[in-house]
């Protein structure tokens, strides 16, 4: 089984026992050389190594395609700092949410869902978030057998969302570099799917400073001009806590700058890529 960030997984008994008796239903919040899982109810976190993962593969209960939008009605957390439960950057709280598609007209209390969450540091009443409605989720037999006779939360909240930022790609200040893509039969269909996946990945980078810490983000052309361009009110909300990428996190695109310089000077791009001394630049180091 393949596990991705934001998936809900279920561990078998042997893996739960080897990890200190952690509950089997967990949320994957990071994938690197290890798979990082958290239980929002107890705030226990575990790191699953590749060896442990393939010895006892977790069963995937919910994937990102099953995420639903919720509106936060209330968020309760202990007033006394001594009673606060944290796990790294996460803070536990009791969230009352309602499905976004229920609408304000159907905001009766019987439509409210209550669950513990690890996102109390991000969410406040009125915010929107993505999560899994476990009461209406269809789970496979392998998943159900592992959580048999266990009380499940009504909902598992996964991330804060920013629905007013509908045109994020237009105001995005960075870009990524990628290897050339294949061409041929079926390439256009794969390209469309790849573009959707890339947009989701770029959104993840914008929202998670920890995730983008080890990834090179390059400035888009005229990034300063993009920042000064007015944005429609419906596309931007200054109070939504959007984690904007700072300019000092971006790398100047040397290749683009050299190309522009070569056009301005009437020389070829190969000449622009010549030895540093020939361009009058000292102590230039190129990493390939």
C-alpha cells in the first residue's frame, strides 16, 4: 500500500504494539525518509521507518480525493497553558464544525460535528478546513477489521483551507524547475493530470514552510510587479492567515538572468554562460 500526505491509515495490531500501544487510526502529516503519523485525539506521534512500513504495511482508510470542506463553528482549547497539549507545531483543541455544503440555512446543532483536532493553532471560528467525514466514508474490509469494536471520531480535520484564494497561481511569486517531460501518444492526457498534481503540490509548498525548507523555489519574472498588482477582494482576504512565501525564501533564476543579459548585449546565451572571469564576476559558484 502506498501512503501519501493527508491520508488516514490504520495500523495492524503488531505495529501498534511495537509503537507503544498507539491507536490504529492515524493521520499521515508528512512523508520523507520516514512516514510521520499523528493521532489527533491523543496527540501521539510516530515515525514509521521503511523497514517497519513494508513489514506491516498500513491499510489506507481515506485518501485526499475523499476530503470534504468544513466550516469551523467553534474551537475550544484549555485556558491554562499547563493544560495545553502540544506535539511539535501542533496544538490540540476540540473543534465543532459543520459541512460547508450544509449552508447557513441548515446550521442547526444536530448538523454539527465535534472532534478533537491537532489544528487548534491554526483554526478559529469562521475558518474553513478540509477533513474526512468518517460517518459517511466507505472503508474496505481490511480497514474495518483493524478498527472493529473501536469508537471512531465523527470527523478528522486535516488542514486549513483558503477558499477565497481562487486564483493563487496568478499571484504566486515562485516557480519550480523540472526535467523535460516526455512527448508522444497519451502525453497530453498525462500532462493534464500532471498539471493538476503540480498545482496541488505548489499549494502544499505555499501552506507548509517546513515542507518547502529543503526545496529550491525560484523567483518568477517581474515578481516585484506581481506583488504590487491589485487583487480582487473575492480572491484575497488579508485576515485569512494565508502563509505567504517571503521574497528572501526565493532564489534568483540565474539562467533567466543570463538569457536576458545576452539578449540585451546582443550576444549568444553560450557566451553568457562562459567562465565567470570573462563576465567580470568574482567568486561565482555554479551547482549542477
